[in-house]
């Protein structure tokens, strides 16, 4: 019977929530990674290993690895830096595994690759663009909000084709393994003056529909958006939602028109609206939205969900999961109609990913 | 030999690393490089680009705040501290 593992990155280590294919009863394992702040945890189906992007205020940035589904962990940052005279490496923000290699997005902005399952790393690209001097300038973006916040490999193409988000600036696409980058922001909205024609858009999260690789969705600082041409252009689909702001997003694994977001207060709070925990779903590619809340707290529930904080598995009846900045993990196995709390008292959650292991 | 004391946050990262050990080194930098030879990756846990000791790692040599270039005497005591770093 398959084992379902929800991988949770928190302010105080990595946790693994385990269940069987029914996903009714969950066991919480952890904390792992010696309690280091963890920004993104992923599962690599090629090697059956778990990787956790980390940064300690004491000991710097590293990537933790477990080759035995969380039982034991090691870490390595060999090559994961810009050298004594280079940019500052303050954290590893995001990870991706595809085509037998690992990619790590870093702050300050760069993408590192590992061809040996996380033992060593080397800089793949620092995303050359005239604006790089700006997006790496702490005077223009506060520390902790710089860098490559997400890497999305193309699910159908070779390793040279992937997208990267430079936080606060742009979604970029490369088709030559990072040699050149094309901004993919056509149709997006920015509610502020922009210094460059093609960038200056605050992309929070991008997901690709597994059933149609041209169908993409994104949660932006300014609205939810859909693309029907593989990210070359975007159409805003915010209407019907309580705000245009949020971080997390997930697309249904079997239905390209079903997409989930978690709108939050766009000001300082960045918590769910009116103290009522909600996930919002469209079944028609953004033409209409439904508020999903059964089983979620509906009073005094000021929950936040960050950009890596929601995901889904790909089982026949897919599970949908999200983790909050107040340490709860919620899951649904009926497409968001009803929810259960899988864990209630974890540290602040930065990321939630899921793996189904046979 | 310098008498080196390490913080509790390091042994979980490097199997076999003791909290206290003796090193024959002429500077803090050399001591850290010796540690890195025996436990690869150690230097990156203590030193950032520059190079400089990481901001929240404090090194004291004979109770005086030290940097990478601080000299060690044959009987120096070196304390490596994971400084208070938030909740």
C-alpha cells in the first residue's frame, strides 16, 4: 500500500506527516534538520530522497538530505556560495528535482545545481539582466525578500527548460539551461512605477496543469492569473475573490480548469479575510470562484499561507494540503469540500509538499 | 596546543566532532581550516564570504573577541560561541 508523506518546512526544522493512501490518520514525525529554519522541502522521485533548503543565523545556508524517508539526515553546502569576493549567500529559498539533478534557488539571486544528489553544488546561473544590480541590492529589497523564490522545471521537456521567479521582479523562462532568460510577464499588472519595460512584476507562485502543459496559473502580488500559452501571456482571473493578494496556489492534477488559491489581506496582516479560514477554488479556469471552508476554523482564525505553503498529491481522488504561518496543516481528500487538521502545533510553516511512496 | 571549545550546534552536523579538542594552529583561521580538513564543511558553518567569521558566531581567544587573523599562542583557549540569535 502506498504511503503518503506531507513534507513540512518550518521555522524550527522539517517535519514529515505520514499516512496511508486513505489519508485519514496522520502521524507527525520530526523535528528534523536539528531545528534549522527550513524554507522548502521536496521529494525527489528519481532517488527517493528528501531535500530541505535551510539557512541558520549561526551557521549559514545549506541543503539537508535524507535518503531514508526522514529517518536520518545529513547536510552539505560544498560549492553552495558565491566565493569570498562574491555576493552574499543568505539562504536557500527553493528547491527543484528533475532529470536526475537538483536545482537550488538562492538569496542573493542565483541558481545552483547538484549532479551528485546534494553532495556538492555549483553555480549554474546568476540570471544576467540589467536589473540584477537592483534585485540584489538590500537597499531596494529588505533582507529575507531577495533572490530566487521558486524554480519550476518544464514537466515535459529536457532539463534545459525551466522557469525561475526572482522575487519582486519577474518570472523568467530559460530554454538553454540558464544561459539566457526571457521575462514572462506579458499581461501582468503592477500597482507601482516600473524602471524596466519587461520586468518589475511581483510573481509569488506559478503552477503548471499536469493535463495541459500550456495551462499555467499564478498568484501574483497583484491578482491571480492564467496562461493558456505556456506562460508567454497572462490573463487576470481575480474577479470574484475577496482580494487580489496571496502567496499560495495549486492546480488540480487531473483537471486543468480547477485551481486553488488562498487570498489574504494585502496589507501588513497577510492573513485570511475576516478571521475565517478559507481556500478558494475555480472549476472553470477562473471565471467563477467558490469559498471552501467546511472543517476550517471560522472564527478568529487569522491564518497566513506562504508561497510554498500549498500543494496536492496526484492520487485518483487528489489530496490538497496547506500549512500556515501559525503551525497548522490542513488537508482535504474531496477537492476542498471538507478539511481536516493534520497537525495543529508546529512551528511557523514555510513550505508544504507531498510525496506518494510505494 | 590551543584548547578549542565548540558550540553544541556543531556536533550534530559532523559525526565524531567533540565539543572540546586541542589544535596546533597559529591563528583562528588556521584552526578553522584544520577543523575543516578533519570534518569537511566545517569552515562554511563558521565563516562567510569576505572571508569573515559569521556574524552570529563569536570567537574568543583567551577571553578577548577574535577574528580570523587573531594569533593563537601555544596554550591559548579558544571559545567558539553560537551567539544569541532570536527566538
